[in-house]
C-alpha cells in the first residue's frame, strides 16, 4: 500500500510575485527493491511507491495533499471541473514509464500560477535536487513549454472561499443539500453562497449567480 | 451525470405542495430521467378546469442544463406547438439557471398559459389567430381544453351526439361547438 503523507514535502518551494508564482514540488517514487533500502534511508522526504499509479484515486489523493501544501490556490485543483490533478497524474505516469528500469525516480513538478491559469510540467531527474539547487525561474519557464495549461472558469476568481461555521438557513440552491459546520463554501460578490464544486461547474457555462443573475466575470 | 439526489429532493418538495398548487411530478419508471409533470389550467383563462400533462426528460447535465419539457396534452396556445407540444419558454433554453427546479419550471409553464407571448410564437397559426381574431382564439382554446384536458372529455362527444340526434349534420355540429367553445346552448342557437 502507498505510504500516506503525514507532513508537507521538505523541498516544496514558492517563488512569489505580484502576478504569478512558481511552485516546485518534488515527488520521489520508488519500488522499494531491497537493493535500494540504503538509498531510501537517506531520503529527506518520504518516498511514494510507484504502484500508486495502479490506483488512480489514491494517486489523486496524494497529489491533492501535495498541492495543498504547495500554495497552489485551492480553486486550481478542487472542483469537479478541475482536471489539474488527473493531468498531473497522467504526466507522472508517462514519466514513470519512461524510466521503469530505475528503482528510484525523482520527479520535479513545476507549476507556474497566474491569475486565471497555471502551467505545469513534470520533469524526471536522475538525482535529487537540494533546496539551493532548484532550477532558476528562466529554466522553469522554458520547461513549462513541455507541460500543459489549466484554465479556471471565468468567474472562479470572484469566489470567496470559506468554511461554514454556523449552519446556514438555506441549502445550496444548486444541489439542494444543507450546509453543515466545517463544509467548504463559496460566496459570490452578490453574497449568495454555494458549494465550490456546484458553482464552479455552473461557471463553466455561465459566470452568473444562479439565484440573482449577478455577472461574476467582471469582478476581480 | 444527473444529480439524482437533487431530483429526489425535488420530487419530495413537489409532493408536499401538490394539494395547494395542483402541480405534480412523478417518475415514469425506476430511473429518474423520464418524468411526467401535471399542471392545472389557470383560473380565468380558456384553460381553466383542464389538467395538462407534460413529458419531462432530464439531460445528463441536469441541473446545469435545463430539463426538456413537452406538452403531452394537446393545447391551443401561441407559444406551444399544437402538433408536437413543444414549448417556447426562455427558462427552458438560454435563461435556465441551476437554482431553478422542476416545480419552478412547471410554474413558469403555467404562467405562460395565463400570459401568451404571440410575438415570440411556437405555433404561427395559433399566434395569428390570437392577434387577428382573439375571440375565436379563446373559443378554440376552451374547446381544446374541453376536448383534451378534462377528465370528462366525453362531455364534448355527448353534446355532439345529442345535437346530431336532433337532426343536425355531425360535421356542422362539431365546427359550431368548436366555435362557441363547447357551449351546448350557444351551439344550438346557431344551428337553428
């Protein structure tokens, strides 16, 4: 079984700017072959068995945890319409297949986060980057050419996400389910509240409030 | 994939208020994709007293896509096809919102019966009649309600039979009954 991540990866790193930032995530995959046991002991962040790619839901959950610790805005990977995690998983799987002869694989995941979209790239490397050896921004920019791009629905930036503290009187008007304490919620500029999954799925078609037709795409 | 949990909640909500509003929704079979809606004809309109059945099909994208609705009961209305039952209503097309429900959609269809929009017709023949010969439109709509939307739709046939037994030709009886909106006494006056 795949190991569960208990703490954020040691070498995730954020280079922040006003407009965008680049997120580095280091993922270590290993087959736990006995001959690599000594190498595993020297790793500074927990390895992940490559077999997780046979279990997409486990893989996606691990990637989601990695992203949660890496300061990628949550609306880039939470929501039914977001395919960032499946895409990353696919890229990782492809990279793994290309290096199947090696017991230990290091993968650098670079995500450049802009206001309304992100670029991502998965690079397999033969050795482990130390923190001070991370690639320069220019190198990352060039690397992202081989990755992909993930765009948010137009109205997504208008959402204010929060956790429900007191139970609300009105349920989500889209799925008609009640909000409970601790649930994820999203408030539009017009103050109407929905589940993030629900409103993002609607925003794929039209960036208006389902209840009052407020146009959300022009708010930033 | 249809949000079946939401559809279940909608059906529960509709049944709670069925007595008051007269609006009902029920599944056709075990899946919740095909449903039958029922709306009463609004009071003060030619459709009063009628019970209209509407076929409802939920697309895979529901509730992010509108339900497909079509009159099963024949109805004479400018925005409803007298042949197919297709409905011209903005919230069933581009003005749909996932906060709308089957019940609110059916309420809007009922409101359409009260307030035809002949400038945006579904049935050009009916719209023309509505604009140029309103009284005939009202009589025809009432006749269609009597004929197709009432449980006692045999009522029309009984009236036809009675008048034919008086010696009047059946074809003329039917056309005059339609012209006077199914009123037997008025029909008799015109036949004499």
